[in-house]
C-alpha cells in the first residue's frame, strides 16, 4: 500500500514509518521544514514539506495514497499560548481527514488518546480499567491538550458518520526507541537514568511498547471497523508509577526513588512553578496539567484491539528495557552513574 503519514518525525509517527516499511508498504511523509528527523534515520520514504494547517494543498499531497495515518499533534502540558495547539490538533485534524477523504483513501486512521476515554471506575473496592465504551465527559478534559484532542476526536467521529472511512486509535502510554523529544513519559525514564527523579507521585499508566502501537495503527487500517475506536495498550500493562520505577531499577541497576510526594504538595508546587514559567517562558519541570492527570490511575483495557485487530503484546518490561537502551545510546544521559550497560532483556551485563 501507498501510505500517507502525518507527524512522521514524532515518537509514534517515526516508529509507524519504520513498521510500515518493514511490512513492505511505501510511505509518503508530511514533515514541517524544521522537523527533527532523527527518529527516521535509516528509513526510505517520500518527503512532503508542509503543515497540517495547509488545507488547500492537503488533498493533493495525499492523492495516490491508499491509507492515511494522521498521527501529527501538538503534545505539550504547558504552553504560554495554547492557540497553536488548538489550531494543530483540531483544525489540522479536519484538514487532514477531509483531505484524505477527498483524495480517495480507502482507510484513514486517526490517532487520538486514551485521555478521550472515560476514567476507570471503582467497583466493589476494585479499580476497573476502562474500555472503548466509557464515554469521557467534557468536565474530565482537565487541560488544553486533552480538550484539543477531545475536539479532534469529535471531528473524526462526525466525518465517519458522514461516510468517511475513518478508524480511531487511542494509544495508552507508549515507551521504547525513537523518543527523540522525549515525550513526557519518556522524560520520566530519562530523569530516572540521570538520577533527577528523587520522588514520585501515586499514579498509574497503561505502559505499552511503541512498536506495538505502530503495529496497531496498521492493523486498524487492515481490520478496523469504520467509526470504531481501539485502545492500543497492553493487557498486563496497568502499572503504578512506583511499579514502573522499580522495574527500571532492575533494568538499569540504579536505585528507585523511595519518597512519595503527597498530591496536595505536588499541586502547590505546580502552581508556583507555572507562575515562574509565566515570567520566564521556560516550561515548568512539573506542569500543573501533568500533576492534575496524575491524580488518577489511567488504567485501560485493550481487549478489543487484541481480539479484533490482533494487537501484539510485547511485555512492558521489554518496552522499558528498549527505551533505556535507546536513551543510553542516544546521548540523553548526563550522569556517569547511569551508564551501566544492560542487555535487551534488561539484565545488567
């Protein structure tokens, strides 16, 4: 298949490009002129320089492609001005999805987020992970990133109802190689390796290998039902942050932080950090949006994607080990104590 990929230089996008090529597909990638292309090293693809905001040229760029993967998004938990985020995530989504529909793509895969799915619920004292049926009310959209992605998913749903061949995927918390920026989740790993993570919050995520997320996009194009959405996560990946840090300690040979920060203290610190950021323009170390999201354990059930799409299930431990190896080889470490070597299974060597 000839595939069009937006956001190809990003974490998920770069891994998707490599996975498409490995499966014998051809890739046309939309990249901004200043995009960091390190995640695409070794990939052979056709490059289109442009922006998702260019509505007039979008269909022409996509024409001739069988599948379109709209992965591009502005992912930030703090910005001085959030308007560009809404332009990229909402207006940009409309431009790409409508352009792909006009261009005649047989499948259009829209990358959303589990932030658009309802929070896990307590049932008889047990936290039950959410699945695709859990609707997320607007009041749950606690920050601008989630609000913009919620509106983008509404655009995708609306177009699908009108007949556009759109399938929605909702990744959980991907980790692994090619996290160039890195993402907020990847930064947790980098900070851990650099001994810059003295404490942790009582929160949780569904940890999944980014390679499985990339494969899930392709499987959604092959097998996904139009208008449906699929959680791309791991069935055994619902770990607290403390559990993930303990596994990172085993993988790296470095000690895990022992001090848990009380949520009210973290909230006060985040408010103060954002006030300082408003003056300096430098992003806060712990954005208020991130602290607010950390109040909940973001546990999800990917059974539908596993059953209907055949979503791969690489162990989360392997995902963390692959991320550690990639950050170490990529020059992200500043602390010499964090450079002990590990094998691909996370054992010290």
